C-alpha cells in the first residue's frame, strides 16, 4: 500500500507519523515543493528577526524521516488524476498512489486590488514569502499592512525590527474586532500606537501605485489618501489552498469538502488541515479551522482514517488559540464572540496599565469561555473548567492555580476576584 501526502506542514507530518505507527509496512511519500524538510511555520518571524535559525525551526532531525521510512519528495504537484490514482509532478513525470492525503494548507487572500501583483507586494504564509521579504526590504523605509489579525501584527513587527515603518489599514472600527471583544481590541489599538506604528482604522485599500518600473511606490486608500511605501503586506486573512482539488473531480466549497474522518467524495482520497472544510449536516455552517494545533489534530485523525482504523471521527474539542500582539500575550479558551449573547454574562478586568486583562464568560451558571491578555494561564486548567462546566465561584476559588507566570512576576488574581465580586454584588 502506497500513501502519498501533498504538503509537509504540521497536518501532513502528523498524518504520516500516525500512519507509520499503525501501518509499519506501508510506503509513505510526502511531497512538497517548498522545502526538503518540515519546519514550524509560526517561527518564520523569529527567523527574520534573527531570534532563530532556519535549522532550529525543524522539529525533527533530518535522519528522522529515513529512520521512520517516510520518503520525502521535493517537487510541486500540478494535477491530481483521481481516476488513475496518479499525481502529475512539475519536475518528475508522475507518482502513483493507493491512498492520497491533500494537506496543502492556506494561501494569503487577494481581492483584486489594482497593483496587487507589483513587485514589493506580498503575503506572509510560507518559506517562499519569507525569502521574498528579505528582497523586498532592501532599501525600504515605509510599509503598508493591509488588514489586521495575527499575521498583520507579525508582519509589522518583522518590518519594524528592520527600521521599516509600517502603517496598518484596517477596515473595522477597532483592530481585529470581528474576533476580539471591544475591550481587548482597544488594548491592541493602544499597544500598536504606543509602539509607534501607524494605525488607520475604518480605512480600506483602494489601489497600489506603480513607480513606473513595476514596483510599488505607495498606496491610495478609500479616502483618497496617498501613503508612501516600498513594501505592501497583504494580511487580510487566508483562504484554503484548493487549486489542485478544484481542477479535479474532488468536491470543493470554500475548502475541500470532507466528512468527520476527512474523507472526500473520491474513494481513498482524503484532505485535512487548513484546506479542509468539514461538512456539517443540516443548516449549520461547515467547519473550517486554520490554526496550528487544529492542523496537528486533524492530521492525526486523517492518518487513522487512511490506516483503516474503525470508527475514526474528529472531535474539535474546546476551542483554543494563543498569540502575541507585539509584547502582549493573548490566550483564548472556548468560543468568545465579539458581542455577548443575551444568555451570557461577561466579567472583564483590565489593569490600569492596559497591559493585563482577563474576561470570564458564563452561560446558565457555567463558565464557557476565558480570554487572557498579558497573563499566562495554564491550558489544561482553563480547558478543564469549561469541559467540566465549573461555576464562577469555583473558578474564583481556583484562579491562582491557573497562573503560570514566572516566580517574580506580579500576580493580579486578588484584584481580579475583588472586582468581579463587586460587579456581581451591584
């Protein structure tokens, strides 16, 4: 049995390792035109800023793949022939497979802006984007970041480390307020401005201007303001990379359509990770998940399905994400929407320095979500409170147990609980 995996990101790698555990004698080939070896995509910014070397971002030694009998093929797949179970390749002629996993990830969004294909305009998703950024930054003094979110902040921080001044164009009234509640979003606004970065809210990109030689010289906003820049970062989200599937008989929507075992409509063909769209029955929206840890979880389950493990079903579990907005660490547990539902109670505490905050959400007497800004709380503890439907009083009694800031950091739990109890008594 030969399993081919398109993509060597966390999803493809997790699947390959799980297949090898379950099927020691199967042949596994992992195909990527991007890099010889798997590396950590979230570490791209640290490579650029000089905090890490590329080789430090590889979770496994180069010898790991041969020891585990996982073949690595450096090439681009140009076509999936589902009928003949064959991949057409750019450098090599073709590769036959018995089972296939598509783990092609995401790609940066483009919305047809005039000038979006000029030199100096790019996204930030993969190793090719990182290499391009080194070139685009040569001689640059100013940059414009189109869109907000986590990738936008990373892009800006990278540029700022090279003394290139970035300006955000954010169409919303506050940074990432389509994800963050008002207070957390405002904390990010303040921090961006405190760091000396440009932030133009309720502002959209209208056009990217050519310098006459095919390279960007600035942008024009929807308010007809011209902003001089030599680099434009397109960080207005990502979308599933489904180009290969769309040209085949594999069903697609926003992503590659799969069931909860990551099976497509084609027998022996699977898809998982950022490129996969899990079909939900009824009127519910299908599930798209595009963060690192869900990619890893999905890859493991896809590997089990491919290996023939019975009753394999993906359980998304309790939503979790973490990131950094410049120097501000962010963790979220459970689904906390930007606007509270009528059935929810939100308790929010923020320190006067605007660098520490916590939000606890309850519904029907149970804690359903926690946002933490500028504090470090244990994942397992917060997740257990939500999973076990703990009461607010229980969380208050055990709040100190969740904190894992270093020993000499200031602790704020007493102030947090005091404020929350005062609000409840009012």
